[in-house]
């Protein structure tokens, strides 16, 4: 696998910084007790490690209370905790056609069951961006939640979350909560839950944060009270075993069960790496690679590139199709003939592909990341051009 040229970072980043695996191995070797479940020094040490990573992530997203940083299994888990914790029978929810199935499927299931009402707003096919005014027009008296991805995992386009967040605060004083899916952006694009007026931010650890799979979380901003939430997962919390239900205290109310301690240790090391190397540098690096792909292929009549022809408002993600190949065929050829890993298909975002006209086959998604080199990019560009020609 070391000879693979990896351009599938929108699915999960690879490789990971060496410090991630080193920290996980060290934790397993000497510290991997159950946090908070006992009074011995290893358990206390594990709890201190988790608390430190909570604080680290809270600072990274501009939060003010690290107890409101809730660890989850991944971004999907975090989104489910948020949506199923907030929503009540009869609520109205607004989301977009850009969303990943981790947002769409829970909401559609609740809507089909008659539990909620659901509205989905579209995006501009030229810019790949939603219009906050569409959300304003869709608001109803019973709109409880607006759920928006920060970055499209199909087009890579960055959405105007600050404009949406402040609009919601201004027109209804926070009665409608704003949930942001930071899966494609956290780690490269700045997110500040205060400045951007975000009520709940959900994220995975394994993408641009460069952490291990099986990690993620959500930050519940201080304006959201425990009275607004239901516990999505219930069980042990370690520190409080006497309460008959989940203790009404952040983060434990939303964190049932033993956490992925070794993964959280690795995530802490990953965030240290991200901060030290500068997210803005990684974003510039990824955008330069996406722009190079666009510049090389945009004028080729056999190549269709979706979304804007500029990388200025993208993360490192680009979708394309090559005439004469299905996305699956193109992805297979890149893998087998050129040892290049990309992601063909619908990318768990069927509504986006329906809007683009690429459903049901999808596209070939190319997503460079922090560790891709210009030499690797040139191999990719030559392979795509050779296939197109």
C-alpha cells in the first residue's frame, strides 16, 4: 500500500502524522485504563488525558467551556446525537441538497415517520453555494433546526455558515438552533462557534484533523441548555453511577459508555500537528492542487468538472467525469493501472448528485490532502489526461 498515490482525503486523511500512531501505541502500552471508572492512577491519568483533549478541541473551535465538547464515534454519530437530542414531534427542520447521508438519512427517516417536517434548499450549480436567503424564506414558526454542511463533500465548496448563523440569531433570537457539519472543513478552514453563531458543531476526527478513525465529537455552545436535549445514548458514565438516568451534566449527559480512549489520545496528537503546521498553509496547499487539476483539464472536451472553475472557495475536493468511462470504471483504471486512489460514486450525497445531474452513477472525486506532493499531483494529472485522450 505504500506505493499508492492517495487522493481520497475527503473520505479519510492518509497518511497520518507519525506522532498519532506513536501516541496511540504509548497510551496502549502504559496508560490504557478505563477513565473515571476507578480511583487508581491509570484511570485518573486516562481521564486527565481525555479532559486535556477536550480543552484542546474546544480552543480549536473557539468554544468557551470544554465540558461542552462531547466525544463521539465519528461525525455521523455526533450528528445523530445532535439531531435526535434536539428534535421533538412536530418540529420543522431546514437542510440543504448538499448534505451527506449522515444528515439526510436521519432527517428523512424522522420525516417519513411523521415525527418532523423537512425542507431542503438547493444550491447554485455555478458557485456550488447555498443562498442564506433561501433558508430565511423557508423558516416557519415551528422551525426548530437548520442543519448545514460547512463544506460539500462532492464539490468541495465552502458554505456561508456565518451568514446563516447570524441571520438566525437576528430574526428569531435563537429559537431555531443552527447545526453545522464540519466534516470536510475542520482542520483546514477556520471555524469559530462564537464568531460564526453556531449552536452545535459536529465533526469527525479522521479527516482534516488527521486523527484516527473512530473519533469525532460535537461542541454544544453555551446558549443551548440541557433542558433542550435528550440523551441519544444511555449507559455508564464512570463518575456518576447512582443516578437512575443519565446525569444532567455536560459532557456526560451525551456520552454514554466507555470512550475510545486510544483514539482520543491519537486525536490529541493529530490536532497538535495540525496547529503546529498551520491549517491555513494546508488549505492553500490543497487549493493549489485543485486549481492545477482544473487548469489542466477544464478545456478538455472529454472532461466535465463540476462546480466553480476556481479553487478559491473550495477545500481540497473536486468532482469530475471523463467521457467514455463510468465513474466506477475510471476509478478502477486509476487504481489498477496507475496506483492512484480516488473515490468514484455518489459519495453518500445523493441529493447533491441529483441536482448536478450525475445521479445515479456519480462522479470521480479527487481530494488531495496535507501530505500530497507536487510529484504525486503530476502523476495524477498525466493519468487523467491520458485517460481523457
